[in-house]
C-alpha cells in the first residue's frame, strides 16, 4: 500500500472511531436524563405486559389524584407528604421538601418528579399541578379515566377569608 493510501486509511479509521466514541458518550449522558412516567398502579404492580417495576433510586415521574385528607405538613420545615391514587386503586406516598404550587390541593391531579425511595414511596424534587379545570396532562388523564374528580369542600370560615 502506498503511503498516501495508508495515510487516508488511518485518517478514516480515526474519524470513524472518534464518531463512535462521541455517539456512545452522548447516549450515556442522555440515559441519565430519561424520566419514565408511572401511575400509582403501574408503580406498585408493574408496567406493561411484563409488569416491569422501577428500581429503588430510579428517577421517574408519577401522576395521579391527591387523596383527600392525606396531606401532612411538617410545622418546622417545608416538608410535605401526601398520597396519590389512580383508577387502579393503588396508593403511593410522595415526599416533597419545598414550596408546593399555588394550585395544589387535595383531590387535584398532579405530576411529581423524583426518585423512587421504596416500592410505594417517591421522594419528589418537583411537583406540578394542573392549571385549570379543563387541562390535565394526557398521561394523567389516561390513568384517571373513569375516576371521579374530588371536589374540595371549604368551611364558611375559609370562604370568608378568601373574600377579604
């Protein structure tokens, strides 16, 4: 092989190897940013026909309705815990340390993003609430199909406080 062909071949092999390494690194980096969506029933019983369950520590998103009476706030910090439920009837506890959205309330559809702590507990770093009565993320709407929306019940004192 003459030197000119040898040099071209070496350059071609180096470019192909460089592109392969770059592609592998990009795919590895993107793998860490994938958040799979689960409903409470899918989280507990598994997702799909193979009943695949997420691993403890896995980053995920979970959506459902906040169970009325399940919101528990720590008086000394911003820590909040609440239960989520979907049409499948399974309950999952969400732990969150931060300020909840203004639209967050019991009976409301929400999506929480966080890490799986155990089979029925998610440690969330972000909580999103739907913005009006008509909108709900498609994934949550599908999971809650056939389930009745909880209407909040306010006391007369709460109603008077909001008008002043």
